[in-house]
């Protein structure tokens, strides 16, 4: 889960740029070693425009919406980042990697579909692929945008021209676009891209919502994952992939990975003025990473399974090529009678998008559950428990989920609060009520996963303690064996050391007797180990003394008195 926001080490950035100078492109993701220090554009506390801000400033005389943003940003400073984003045409921290041709392409990027929902008729679709066509459509007198039954603009990615045209034509609150362009989960104290939460009393009546969710995506090789990072870097909105490299298990194929893509969907419903009627909305969806595969082939089809009696040669289904295409496919299949529901509950206009979001959350829950089961299996397996490093590896896999799952739970709680605050009303569309139950089920699943993670941590900690106790017991057994060896070898070492003190062994006799008398208490109190050791050494010394005296006698040089004393002492201690 990842998931790196601190400033990357400067030496890593220098090493990368030195070895990959020809490969640095505008598709590099910010806040990585490749991108380097993000604060070169300035921090949130700078009172004057930074040098970079002066470089990317453009003429706004023909851009009323951007001019409006810049004029109010001194009093609404959180909107300054949106103005910078429009001037740079993507995340401002990518400024130094952009060339003029990159900025021109990103500024004019347009992929929009306009859906009309005439009551009782088939949904009509108009595709717009360039900014000039969008401007013409919005100004076309034959296309009435003030009086509609239900109309939805579905926008993939965002660009300066799209924000300028839609924002100026419909008077859209800039906070709608500001909340969609970034994917940050937390912030540093210097971040100029920080988004502070609004008071509930302020935000509850706003006509827009931002829905955060996560898309799991499977990659068969590191090269495929690297290409996916490049795809994400090509987006104008900031979206990043959190690689699960800390979650790999023995069940995963070598080189494969699953990335969790931070995603957003935002929708705005026009508050009608006195001269306007009908329901008009704008839905923003993320571009799709084309590399890799949706985990487990993606969400299940929302349509019921066809019966055996259906003899159709082919069955329709979502294209599954991008979120944009899937949203259009399902939204165009809304029942005709929903025209009535649009007026009473405008959120019904984006009902299909909410279904897709909920389905992605369900997939994520299954994925997290699968990873937790694998960690539990490792902890239960005796082969893993014998190796302390294996238990530590399992705990390292668990800690990212301890950080991420509470964030997922917060995202879902925020979504439920924003979308279904008024679903207790009797006039609420039944479909939205059903969808609320689906989101609440997912929220309970996430809460259950969070509790399960804490239980696994407790079990893992207990296993570590038990294994440490077992290892300590085994070490105590080894110490016991060493003690037995010491009983045998320590006395011998003592004797050999004592005898090495002099060549005259006979002169040590009195010393041995005194030492034995002094340690005689040890024989009763401590089991006699030391006393017996001294006694054995004494016997050996007396035997050697008697042998020396007898040899002297044989040579005719022995003292008869000394021979008698040595013989009597030897037999007295026998």
C-alpha cells in the first residue's frame, strides 16, 4: 500500500538523472527519486510568487475563468494551486520536465461525451474530442443548455481548456475542479498543494461531491508495472500507483505485482437559476492505465445472467477498455422512466458511476482479505514459525495494511455521508437506497478487515513471544550440558594447574590437607563437588609422593622416616 511523500534523497535524484538523462520525460510522476525535490516551486508560506510561478505565468486576457481564479486567490489562497495547475497544464511540480509542445498538448486535451435523457426516448450521445468543438457546442444557439430535461457531460481527465470552457459557461464553483486534480492522502507542513477540509455546515449545501476509491490492477512483470507508471504520469490529474511489493507471498509468481491506483470521481449538479430548468450535470472520471489487467478480470456484470432459453448469438457487455467507456455504456442503459427520478433526485444521473465505484471497493475488500489469509497461513505454518525472520517478514507485510485500511474506511464513510445524507426521505429514488445499502455493506467489510488486522497483530506478537520462550528453553538445555562437562573437566584443569606450580610435589602435601579441611563444608552443603575434587587431587599427590620415596629407596638414597610417613598417610586417606 504507499504509497512515498517525503522529499526523496538528493543523491538518488542526481544518480538517476546522470544515468537516465535522455529518458526523463514529462510523464515522470512527482514525489519520486526521479522527480527530485518538489519544493523547488516554493512552499505554502511564500508571500510572493516564486521564480517558477513567474516563468509559467501566461496571458489570461482571453481566459475569463482563469482570470477570475487569479483575482480571488489572494483571499481564497487554496484556489491558487488550481490557477497554477491551469497555467502549467498539469501538477505544478512537473513544470521543469515540460516542454512547450507538452504544455500545448496537455492544455487542449479533450475527451467528453454529452448525454441527453429525453423522457420516454433513447439516450442520445454527442462525442467531443477537441476544445474547439466543445466551445462551439457550448455556444451553439441550437443547443439549449438552459432548458433541458436531463443532460450529463462525462469528462475524462481534465485540461486547462476544458476547465476554462465548462467553468465559464456554467459558472461552476472552482472548488469542484480543485478537489479533483490531486490524489494526496496526507501532507507535509510545507505543501502548497494541501487541501484542508471544509466545515460540514459550509459544505453540506454545495452542489458537487468528490468520490475517492481504489482500483487494484495486476501486472505480470516489472517492465509492465514500469510502463503503467509512465501511463499514470501522462495524465493531467495526479494519480499514482501504490505497488504491493511489501505484500508478496510464496503463492505469487516471480515478477508479478498488484498496484492499487488512487482514483477519484467527481460530479457537479447545476443549481438552476430563475431562467434555467431541468437537470444538468458534469461528471469527471479518471483516465485509465492501459498497461496490465484489472484484478481478477474486473467487476461483475451488473445485468442478470441470461437464461438458457435466450438464443442470442452474442450478448452485450461493457467494453472494459476504460472507466470512461464503461460509464457511458452503463449510463446509456438507464431506464427511460428515470427521467422522473432525475428531477426529484439529481444524483440518479450518476447512479451507474456510483455502481462502478462500489464494485471497485468490493474487489479491493476481497484482495485485502486474500492477503490477510496468506499472512495468517504463514503464521500458522510451523516451518515459518521456526525462522524468526519469516515472522518478521509477515509482520512487515501486515503493517502497510494497518496504515491503509483505516484510510479506506475513512474514504467510504465520507462517500456515504456525502451521497446518502438525505436518502431517508420518502421521495428518494429506490435505486439510490439500494446503492446506499451496498456502500454500507462495503463499509462494514472494511471495518471488519481493520479489526482482523489488529487481531492478527496480537496473534503474531504472541507467536513471537512463544517462539522466543522456546528458543530460551533450548538455550537452557545447552547450558545444562555445558555444566555437566564442567563437572568433569574443571577439576582436571584445577589439578593440572596446581601441579604446574612446583616440581616438588611432596612439598604441596600440607597445602592440600589445609585446602581440603577448608572446603570440607562444601561436601555437605553443595553436594561435595569441590571437596571431592580436592580429595581426588590429594590422593593422586600422595600416590606420587610414595612412588618417589620408593624409587629413592631402591637407589639407596631414601630416608626411612620419610618412607614410613608417606606410607602411613597414603593408607590413612584410602
